[in-house]
C-alpha cells in the first residue's frame, strides 16, 4: 500500500512461443525464469499483490502448478483468454479492483525493481493514468522495463478497445490516446540504460541470460541491473551472442496501419 493506494502487479505469462517454446519455465541459474520474475516482484515493497495471469489452454497447466507450488500469501494465479489479454487482465482484477496495476511480462527475468517503484510513485503522486518505460521512449535497457496504469484506465480500454491488436496488447489503447489519458515516460537513471537486449525471446537470449545468471546470481539475492550492464561492458564476446537478434519494439500506430507482421511479437508473453 502506497499513500492508501492498492497496487497490484500482473505478470503476463504463457507457455506458447514460436521462437522459444515454454520459455517462462526454462531453467535460469538453476531456477525457472518465472521464479526470478516473481522473486524480483516480492522485493518491491509498494506491491500489495502479485497475480500471474496465464491462459486457459492445457499447455499452461504447468504455470498454474508452479505458481501454486510457490505458495506465497500475496501471490495468486488467474486463467483467462489467450488472445484477448486485455480481458484477461480485467477479469483477473475485477473482483477486487486495485488503484494501480503494474504490468510485467514473464520473459523479463531482469525487470528493474528500482524503475518499477519510480513508475508507481509517479502515477500515484501526479495522479497519472499511466507511466511506462519502453526502450524507445526513455532508453531503459530492453528487459528492465515494466508499466504502471490506473485500473480505471484499463477498464476504459477494456470497454472501448475494438481492434484485435488493442485486445492483445494490454496498454496499446491507452498509449495511443495521449489526448484522453495523462501519461508519462519517467527518465531512468543512466546506469539502467543501454542498447542491449536482456529480455527472453530467442535461444540466443537464453544463452546470454544464462551466462549472466551463472556469473552473478546467488539464491536469495537479486541480480542487480547496474551490475549486469557493468559486467557486460567488459564482456563484448557475450554481448555478441544475441547481437543479431531482432530488437522487438513496442507496437506502434504505424506498424498497425501497415499490417506489420512483426507487430504481434510485442505482446511480451
């Protein structure tokens, strides 16, 4: 609870991935990727609850079983539509609506807890409808980012969004209407910014992240984002592992209108 605001993080997760099937439960530093995402969120003192929102497909039973096995009081799992992710978020939260929703993707095992706190504080203090840290908007390293939105804004999006891409990409309806929603892209500390990709979408990403976790992860201690970037500065050989992978950018209005085949990759599950 922050200034009497109830804040809930929703982790968007599913096993289906054309480039790296089952990526959210692949081992990283001896533990599943999803474990590291949840572990990082539990360190964010502003969060009142963490919800892992997965799909109703049988292939995602493993995610449900894993979250229940963790058995954390402030952690629960929810199952909803696969493609209509916006409805999945709405249904996961509507029984006990929060004030602020933090959107996290399960392919971000290095999501920055520091920047997440910055987003939440900015939304609450300035009474914004949303704040996000997409790489193109603020320079935050790809894989470190998250988003924070007022629940009321997500409800508006759920009720008004019509296009399939606006249903699949949770915040797209909001982000493309700055005339209707008060939004911000808070500037991160320079130590969190780079052009590296530290998200998980390709086998090469997994190889790089595995090298990072093998070197820097110790059970019970979060891998520090700044330390990762400092360490990789001295290891250009490792940076080259996924250097040829396409940088998956947030969905843009231009890509929607152009029918960009790569646009669907920005959902982040």
